[in-house]
C-alpha cells in the first residue's frame, strides 16, 4: 500500500503555531488577571461561600469549556469579551473604593 500523501505548507504551519501560542498566552494572562481580581471579593454569597472562591471556580469552568476551541475568531471573541468583563469589574471596584475614600475624607 503506498503511503498517504501529506501536504505540508511551512508558512501556514508556522502561522498557525504562532496564532495558537498567541491565544494561549493571552488566555493565560486573562486567567491570571481574573484570579488577581477575584482576590478582592472577600464577602460571602447567600450560601455562605466566599465570592472569591466562587469566582475562581466559575472562571476555571469557563476556561475548561473553551479549552478545546480551535476557531481563531471564536477564541478572539472569548478573549476580548473576557478582558472587557474583567476591566469593567475592576473599574466598578475602583469607583466604589474611591467613593468610600471620598466619604471617609468628607466625614472626618
């Protein structure tokens, strides 16, 4: 039986590897940013579970679901959406923190 022909395109393979590496590093960076942001949520939910633990678990679930995704457009959309959500949470947290500091200064 003759060997199966194999088409190898060097530039396409390199580009695909770079794209994978780029998405992988961006996903790891986003995951670390989510974990750093989740550390600031110390209060508990209605079941008594600290929010930082719940947020870490949910982030892990989301990343595990998207782990096998190969479509570059979907990966890019997931990363952009995730980054935007983390930034919105951080902005709201910073605004609330600043409002508390302003209230402390005003009341003292």
